[in-house]
C-alpha cells in the first residue's frame, strides 16, 4: 500500500491511498489537523521524553491511536485495509514533518500494528526514485554482510561492537553467513574492501557506531587513519561505495533515522536519495543491547531466506517480546525496489557454502587438540592494535609502513595467539598456514598440507619444490611465491605461534634465532620481498629477537587490557561477569588478581565455578592460581631473577605507576647510567610492556601488576615514596596541557543548592568527552602518586580540578574519596569544600556542615572573599538539609552581599535560588517564586545552564505547592533536557521525581510510577541517599493512591531508615505522616495517630507549616470519625490558620471543611 500526503496549500492537505499503482481513495484534510497531530507527537515523543524510553508507556498507545485516527479519518481507511489484509507494507510519501512522525506506533484497539501477529504493518518512508523497480536476483548462497564498526578515540560511550558481531554469528549459525569485517573504521578502508570484492557481492552493509550533526548535516562518525574522529555524510559514504550499493544498508547508530532539528533529511533518508535501495536507522538513542538484539534477529531472518520486509518485522517483534523500550525506534527508508529475499533457504539445491572461515581451529594444542585461542564470537578489544597490524599486513612490503613480517610481542597470557587468529579472520582473502612451537625444515615442509591450493597440480609442484634439497631454500621459496609459481595467485599468511618455544636461543641476556629458524625465517621474508608477493609472516613471541638482515619486520607489543577492554572481556565470562551469582568479594578479588591479563581471567573464571569450595578456600585457590600463572606462564625459567638487580629495581620503580607512562617518566624513575639499556632489555624480554599511545602515537611503558608481589619487596618504604613523588612530578609535567583544560572546567568554588525531597541540587558542568575522560584517568593516577609521595601541592591542585568536574556530573562518592585522600596531607580549604559538597549532595548534612565550617575558617584566614561567600551559602544549604530553614536564611544573608561586592553574579543567583528554596520549605511559595524570579535572568545572563535548570525545577515545585500541576510540568519540561545536556544525573533524577509527583497530583498514579521508576536507579547510581528516600516515599504514596496500602507501607519502611540515617528531618516527618495515612486507610486509627504524633513535633521543629497543616488535617479526620467534633474543630482551626500564613491553595477547601464541622456540631447539639 502507498500513502501519499500532499500539502496543497497553506491550509489544505490531500491524502491519497493506492495499491499496485492504482489510486484507491483520496481525502482532503485541514492543515490545522496536521499541525495539531505534529504538536502532540513532538511534545510526547523525543529523546527527552519518558514515553519514548519506557516499554508500554501509556503515552505510546495514546500517540499510536492518534496516528491511526489521523489515517483512518471519517472514511475508515486504515480499518478497511486492515480488515482485508494479513499484513502489509505501508510506503509513506509526505513532507518532512509528516514523514518523520513515529508511524511505527500505529495502534488500533490497544494493539500496535507493527508488532501484530495476525496482520503486521511495516511503515516504509519512501525516498529516492518514484519509479517502480524490478526485483533483483536471489542468490543461491549464504547471506553476505560487510560489517564495519567505528570507534574513534575520544568518542563515548565506547560501543560493544564485538558483542554485536558475535550475536550476528550466533543468530545465523544454522543458516550460515559470510560476515566480512572491515576493521579500519574508515571510509578509505570501506572503499578498498568494496573494490576488493566487486559490485553486487555484498547483500548488506552494516555500519555500527555513533551518528551526529556536523555543519548542519547528519553524519556518521568514522575514524581517520590514526583512529581519530572524522565525519561521514551520506555523500561521502556514497563516494566510498562508488555506485556499488548493496541491497540494504543498516546504519546502527542513534539518531541515524530520525528528523534533524534543522528539518534536514536524516542520515538514512539521505543515503536512499544518494542511491541506496533500502536503509535502516534508529530515530532516537538506542542502547547497545537493543541494537545488538535487533541486528541478530534481522540477519537470522535474512540468512534463512526471508524477504526483507518480513525480516524487519520479525526483528522488531523480537525486541517487543523482550520488552525493550526501543522496539519502535527503528526506521526504514527505501526507494521502489521490492523488499524481497536476498538469498535462498539453507537446504536449497546447489546452494553454495560459507566462504569466510573461523581461524581458531588452526591454533590447536598439540596434546589436547583443543583450540588455544579465543573464538571469533568471544574475542574483544585490541582495536587499535588490530588496525595497525592490518595496515602492516595489507601495505605493499616496500611501501611506507609495510613489512614482510609482523611480530606480536608481549608477556604470556596477553592474547598474542588470539590476536593472530583474529588477523587471519580479518583477511579472508589469504590462505592460512600455522605452526606451533619449534619449526625445522621438516615441519616447515608441512606448508603444502596447510594450504588449500587452487588445483592439485599446484600442490604437487609446491611439494616438489620444498622437497628439493639440492636447491637452496631461499631459491625454492622465491619460485614458490613468484607470480607464476604454485602460490603466485594464492596469498598466504604464514604464522609461527609461540615462537619462543624452540625457535630462539638465549644470547648475551637476549635471544637470537635458533640455527634451524635462522635458515627458514630470513629465506621466507626475503622471498616475499623479492617476488612482491601479497603473502606475509606473523610471529607470536614472548621475546624479541634481531630482525634478519635485509628484511623488514614490524613489532607490535601487546599491553595489559584497558579498563574498557576488560569490561568487555568480563561480560563474556560466566562467573566473573557483572550480575553473576558469584560472591561480590570473590569476584573483585579474582579480577584484581588477574591484573588485566586475559588468559588469567579465563583461568580464574573456571576456578570460581568450583562450588565445592567455601569463600576462604576459593580466595586461597585464586591467590594460588595467580601465583602459579605468574611463575609458570610469565616468568618461565626464572626469567626475572636471572636479570641484574638494578634492572629488577627499575621494574619495581616503574611498577609504582598503575598506568602506561611515557619514556620521559620511565627515565625520571630510573636514575642509572645504563637506564636506556635496561629499558630495551626488559622490553625485549616482555617484562616491560611497550605499547603505543592511541592519541599521541608515542611509545608508552607499563609493568604489569602481576609482577608486583615479586618486585615490590626490592624497594624500601623510602624508595617507594621517592619513586611515587618522582612519577607524580614527571607525569604532572608531561600531562600539563591536558591538566589546564581540566582546570578550566573547574574555575571556581561555585556554591551548591541543597534541595530536600523533590527539589534540585546544582553543580554546573557538561558531559565529559571521551578524550577528557581519558585525561581524568591520568590525573587521578597523578593524584594517587602525589598522595603516596606526600606532595601536597600537586595532590591539592589535581584533586581539586578533578573533584570539581566530578561534582558537576554527580560522582559524589568518588569526590568524597578523592578529597579525603587529599586531606591526609593536611588541611586544605578546597578539599574540605569539595567533600562537603559531595556529602551535602548525598544526604549527609551534618558531615557536610563540619567540612564547610573547616573550609570557611581557612578561606577567611586567606582573605578569600569569593570562596568565603560560596562556603557561607553551602553552610546555609547544610542547615537546610538539617531542617533548620531560619538558620539557612541567616547564612544566605551573609553570603549575598559579599557575592555582590566581589561581582560574583553566578554565585549571587545560586544564593537567591537557595533563599527561595528556604522560603518554600517554610511554606511560603509566593516568596519563593519572588527569589527564583531574581535568580533566573542572572543565570541566563552568565550562561549557567545547570543553575538555570535548578531554578526552573524549583519554580515548578513552587507551582506544584500552589496547586498548579500543569504549570509545574511546564517548568520541569524546560529543566529536564538541560540537565541531560550538562550531565547532571542527580538533578535529572530529582526532576523525574518531581514530574512523577505532578502526575500523582493530577490523579495519574501509573504515570507517576513510571517516572519514579526512572529516577530511583539514577539516585542509587550517584549515591543520593536522601533523594532515594524521597522517591521511595513517593512510590509508596502512589501505591496508596492505587488502593494498595500494604505495598505503600513496604516502600515507606524502606524510606524511613534512610531519612533517619542522613538526617533528613523534614523528609522523615513526611514519611511518618504517610505511614499514618496508610494505617488509617487500613482502618487502624490508633496506629495512624501514633505516627502522626511522631511527625507533628518534627514539622514544628523544622518550620514546615504546610506539612504541619497536612498532619493536623489527618488527625482532625480521625477525631471526626470517632465523634469527637470538638477536638476535630480545634485541629482544623489550626489548619486554617497555617493555610493563611503560607498562602496554601487548600485554604478555601479547609475553611469550608471547618465550617461543615461546626455546622455538624451545632446540628448534633440541637438534636440532643
């Protein structure tokens, strides 16, 4: 079916429905109706709204019903089509603003049509040519997919593209798939890969990564040749493909299929306009898990011979049945090409076999005949290493960066063999010959059995050449590889695995080739060079060795897994993965013991599976296994202790640093005349890891913490401290420029806004980019070393910089830890201030108050007026957190004139907001709004986006307190996208809770619970205990509103101890009142009065007059129910007086209730 929507004039649209080119129906429509529909969708469906992020959100059904009603109209178009079809594809041609509406949500009678079992509907946005196109031929072979993931340096989050590849392979294991991976992540690599295979070879191009806008155009983020970020527009992708369009392109990236704010075509639509027959993309942000599951479902169906439209429907259904919130985000754009099958089913007669083969079975253990490497489905990490290796292997041997051979070097267990296997898989155009351990001429001649020759005659010729010992080996190999030789048209990868076993001999503290290998390796390398062959040699070796004369070898040293690589590795391990049933302490100990060594992680994962051992025995087994691994796998033949003592001490000094470091820092640590020689020797032996910095491209060095137990005792405590301070000072100088960038993000001790219950706290800032995140990791190591080395100046400078950036992104527990470490070196105002901010933000006002008082004393002693004012404001917020609003106002009143005196406009706005908040806490909403109205324009004037969001949230809260829920929602809707923009996770959670509370006030309890469910995990993530308690209380209140009193009491019981723990007296009173209300609902009035009696004195203590009025109202209702009208009237008189004091919106209602009680008493008295 085809649906065309034409805007004929500014006020009139025409809808046309056709099938098979035949016009079935037309209908006119007022443009105002279109405008209303678009306004509704834009309000409720975007990356900032909750509806698009919650599975089965009621708003999604409502939006889907609105879209269906729009299409149905008075003539019931949609209904009639659905009644006569078992499923269909709906091609939509419309102007931009209608084209991008979420037609995937079409909903009839509560059922979403796009995931319907009986009559599924696939919306396809038409683009490109309007002419009908013929169906392409169906291949009688496996599905061919070209997969390219991009992961530029500094772009976060880093996606788990390895898991996506593994999921696709697993999903298609029965039908089979030829999955070719382009590892470079570059457009140039994509172009060369397409050219290598030719036009119409690939059925699908799968691009996995991030999408964005650049210079007003939608772009896909690719890599440049150095791993940096580059922008790929649709035109650039088209140029890379050079007209060789596959049947489908899947741009698996957030926002790749959605509308742009500038009204430009999406990335997906742009690709169809450029020539792609069909493109899939995501309209809004999508998570790794959902994207991976959809890809697996899509390729499972396509590989089985399903038509493209049915495959998309099946994959979407799979997401829906897994209850993934992103099920409706996938968009399809296409020209008029039929959405037909690409390949035949598995058992079709004459169907070709799979061309791309796994390589792990080439690496078999000689004894067990089991693979010794990671299978393709579980290999993770090493992206930059793989890219560099592939560049070496693919370049002409004589070109810059090219070489005949590649040596993968590093200590045992780092995955050299697994990496070699990965390289074989990434070069499917090459044959594979793998030898393990010692290789002599006899074993080398097994080459002819390892290679699949094009014809038996060539294999015979090759065997005869290699067996002819009358001809020198170099000559034989040249004849083997030259253009007209047996392997001239069959490029090979010759792999010598575990090369140190039998192929190297010790020599002068290093290693050289054994006699047999000294004949084989140079001959093979020179034959490749002399013939210009595309064949290459790969060697995996624990030790380095001299490059044979006249040959070119590139050495790639492997490092310990990075944190991101280790996280991906752990996700594949049964027992050590996050969320496993293994005891958390044992899991942590095992991961620490493995020290980023992938093989040891595998071993310890197996040990952790032993359920016959108790905790103590399991910990002992982990320690023993790590020690055995250290001595047998890494330090074979007592390698470490055979080295000079000074070299061992050098390793011990470098080992004080827990990150790879530049050569300059290694030199600073090693005060020895032969330092350079020791560094080279340790590197050759694999005791000192030498890798490549992904950003600078310079060498960096690291001593694995696996060696720590053996080398740490070589240093005295004094030497250890000296090494730490030397490293801290060197790295501080090396990373000085990045440090300045970080410091610029933390330029002031800006005051905070402590917000109890449903209000918003403030730490301004922005999302930390990937590059900045790496920088912070380095600065943290500088700080740790400075603390260990007792260098207070560096520790305070770096700790303050990182701490302030973390406060802005709600990493409160980390700030507390960092500042506490800094304070071990003595009192420091900045550290006290930061720790106070962290504690205030996690519901610890008493501890925060102590820290702020210490900071105030030090700032006053230094005559630092600006930070004195900021600290006074935060002392005020601490008192606010303790429930003492009047004392809070006293400190704000001291801070405000100082901020105006020193010209601190941003600080002035914060204090004004806090004053407003204090008045809100005292029940005076109008006075609160007066101060917020002063703060907001200042924050906008100075560009304080985070502060602006705080004030907007607090304004919303004030309107909520005044009874205007819709106005409150309006302000929350302005605050939420700003908080997400600046990375204020804690603030985002508060606003989500406030939105839930507003919906509760509007009577929509289920919608309230939806928002609370979004807020609670964020509050737990950032350690906001006070906020967590508020949300738990609000969840209990929602269940109370739904009539489930027992469930309400369950949540109140979770909230109350947290509020008492953090000292939130006002929140404690709210929860006590709510508990009383629940017992009242259960009919237990005496228990209700008990809890009201606990709440009332707290509310009077903290000055919460509005809360006191609520509790007194509840008490009055019980007295009324029990017939004690005199006491009920007395309580209600207090309620009305409190309402008058605070301008409460319920004043009229409460006054009416009081008058009704008086009339009832008079009537009862008259009857008596």
